């Protein structure tokens, strides 16, 4: 086996990127070595991925430093196919002997695994060849002292907003980056570096039995695009203050307005229900929904993997398959599922390039006007519940049944009347998605999903 390259005294193009220990060239050699050995010992096909991640996380509380954590990890993952049998193994040891042992382990697993007629690498025709630069890597050369100062500034802004902000669960700053190189014997070769940085705070308002907490954060690929510490702190404090003197309400049925970050969760529920694994296992309430109306006619959902600096952007999926911008829902009808190579073959369909998940989804309504901000959405709600926090995991994706603890505000005649807590909202996702009456222009990006506040025509609200 040939010796792996050293990162020392390498030419500039082969040197590690800022903050990393290993270069792209080193990872390419590592992966090629693994694939070569897999073929040598009798694998039909094989794939390998070398990756490295590192970062800094700092937390403070009540003006004092709490934790400083540095993380650095590396991995080589190998997948080996012996016919239609598949085996996986991984290692964090990049020595030549460890690579051979890892490939052998994957090969041995494959030999003794039951045959799966649809197991295998993507078809060569589906492999991505155009790997565009999506501007995903923005390293943040921040020291632990600087990170702590930003977190302290954020928490101080929250505490100084009002004397009624009496405590804090703390504030934190995180700077993370990673890179990888992947290849397989169906012709794919590619990889890229990416980063994700964040700032968060969770203040507490009130005293004794009348205490309320809330939190806010900012997360971006580039630290230069993060919201200011003062703005994050003040907004989190204002959210906590607005919840003081919360009360219960009587059990009722009414319209419910989901705040935009929570509305992204509804979109996530739809994605899970029309993803390959749920579909081929028949464990979804949206089985056989392709081409059928699942939303009202005014709802569209678009997917775009190529948004510059997007949190869900990627030039290819986790299998190296080509990705593309597309309409997932058009006029309320489902135009496409979210499929990997394996799930597509199980369903007798083609991969959609979604191994690893969705890419930058945006839910919009054709009825939305530019002036449909939160105040306008409250007016559309009229009298009902405005939800800003959900608790628990009460969603059954087989039946669509939905029941979660909630808190927010009771709204009367389009105006917030008072905060409410200790309630449960319930319905069925199939009915809820069909019952979307309006989507706000107050679009919020939550991970790989962007959506405004969402108004659902009717839900059960269990109170006192």
C-alpha cells in the first residue's frame, strides 16, 4: 500500500484550509487508498468519505464565564458492496494499517449481511459532475476570550432591557467548521468546506410563581452576517417580558396562528411525511400523495440547493447525486417526493438528490401581500390563538395525529389580549395542512426552511 502524503512542507494548494489539520489533497489520497484496497480484496463496489470538523463553543451566565469547549474530530467512513450485500465501517485512525482494517471490516460485514436487491451505489447517470462553489466556508478566527465577550455583551443587553428581567439561563457563542472529500466507484469525486456560527441567549423575566423564560438566537454561515449581540439580547428579553402574567384559557376550538419559526416545523412535518423511508415503509399519513392536493391551491413549496451561503445548500447530495432547483408543491399539489437512491429504488422511482435531507425549502402563499407582516396576520387571525412556543413530541407521522403543549397569546379582534400558557393544541396534520388560510410576509429562515407565520383555520385547544 502506498504511503499517505504528509501535510508538512506541502505546496500551497495542498495545505490545509484555515483551522484544519488536513488538506483536501490528503483526504483525496486517503479515500483513493481505501477504494483501491476494497477492490483489491474483492468488493464489487465501494465508497469512502474522509472528514474533519473543529470548533469553539463558549457559554456565560449572569456575567460569569461558564464553559469553554473546543472540539476537533476526524473520520474515514467506508461502504463496501459485495453484490447486493452492503457493509459499513469507520475509523478515526488515518494510518495505512487502520485503513486496511476498516475496509476489511466493511467487507466482512457485507459478506455476512443478507442480500438486498436494491442496495447499491447511485447509477453513474445520476452522479453530479458540476460542483459549483456555493460560498459555504467562512471560518471565524475567534479566540475564547473574544467569544466570551460577545456572549457577555448579549446577556448584558437582555438583563439591561428591564428591571423585570431577573435571571438568565445564559448566553453562548459557537464557531464551527468542517470539510470532507468523498468518492465512490460509480464515478463520483467531490467535497467542500463549510461553516456555521451562532449566538444565543435565554433570559428569565419575573419572580416567584410569575416567572417566564424565552430565548433567541442568530445562526449564519458567516460571522459577519450574525445579528448584533445587543439586538439578540434585547429581543430575547422582550419576548420573555411579553409572557409575564400568562394565564390559562378554557378549552375551545379556534383559528391558530403559528409564529414563523414554529411554522418551519409544520413544513418539516410535511417533508418527513413525503420522504422515501416513510413512503416505502408505508408509515406516513401522506402515502401515495404524488400529484394530489395536500395543501390549499394558494400554497407553493420550492427547493433550491444553490442558494449562496444557504444553510441547506449543497452542490450534490450525500451520495454524490446531482441536485436541482424544483417545485415540490405547486398550487397545493405534491409535485415531488424527497428520495435517496435506495428509497427511490424501493418505490420504483428515480432519486431526487435528497440523500441527507432537503435543500433550502421555501413555503409561500399566492395570497400573501408585501404588507402581510405579523400585525396583519394577527388581524387575519381575528379571535384565536397565536402560538410562539411548542413543547413535547406529540406528532404521529403514521396517522398525522398532532397534539403538543403550547404557549403564546390570546388574540381578540386582531389584537393581542393577554399571554397564555399550560395549554395543548391538537388536530391532524393532514387537516392542518389543508386548513392553511394565510402565510405571512414575515419570512424566517430556520435551518434549511424558510416560511412566514402560518394561519390554520381551526384547531382544538385544551385548557382549563
